[in-house]
C-alpha cells in the first residue's frame, strides 16, 4: 500500500504538467463535449470572475465571453486533458484585462474632472419652475419647453408642433397662469 503513494504523486504531477498540453491526435483518450464542460465549469468560472471583479452580473458576462472563446477553438480545446483549466486561464486573463481597463478609465476620468471647467447647477427657482411645467398637459408643456428651453418664437413653435400660432400663444398664457399660481406669484395675470 505504501508503494502506491509515490505512484499517485507522480501521476498527479504529470497531470498538472499536461493541463494545457494537447495529446497527439492518435493518443487522445477522451474528447470532451462542449456542453459537458460548460455545465461543469460554469459555477466555478462565475465564482472566480465575481471574486476578481466584485461584480456578479459583469462576471457572468466575462464567463460567457470565455466560453465563446472556448467554443470557437473547441477543436483544439476539446483535445486538452482539462479543458476547464484552459477556460479558467482565459477567464483570469479577461478579468485582468477588464480591471486594467477600468483603472485606466478611472485615471482618465479623474484627470478630466480636474481639467474640465464646471458650471453652476440650476437655481432653486429654475428647478421649481420646471417642476411645475412638468405637471402641465403635453402640448402646453411642449410649448413652454420650446419657448424657454430652445428659445423659439411662437411662430417657430407653431411650425414645429403643427398647430396655429394662436394656440401656441394661448398655451403660453395658460401655462403662465398655472406656473404663477403654483409658485405663489402675486402679480396680475
């Protein structure tokens, strides 16, 4: 029984060395079915990708990319003694590439934020005004948005919306009343 231990260790060592080596065509003992490898390796691949990226949904995408690479090269990958190990190798490389890409993006965005001029956000009055405008019916809301947002005249707005100019003016007047009432305007309308 003690003689078997060194033999088992030698066999295990040889198998580890042969993980990425293809056997000669005439010596292939087993050709793996893609679906078998996919089903067997998928949970482990997702776990590894999740651990490396910290994003389970993104990890599943990376695993799918890995398995597509395996499928495209299946004539060679299926000849390997452990095609799952090949898949893990590809997965780790894809994760590393993604992490490098994200680090580069973060550096770029941080430089961009430092060099890009900023403008102040809208005032409280502007936010309140547009909040009230969003409560208007569709056409008057569109008229107000085109008038104040795009700085169009009532003639241009009528042309854009395909309505008479009088309708545009009426919608503007009605919207003005609604906005002033909502914002507590004390002016006569």
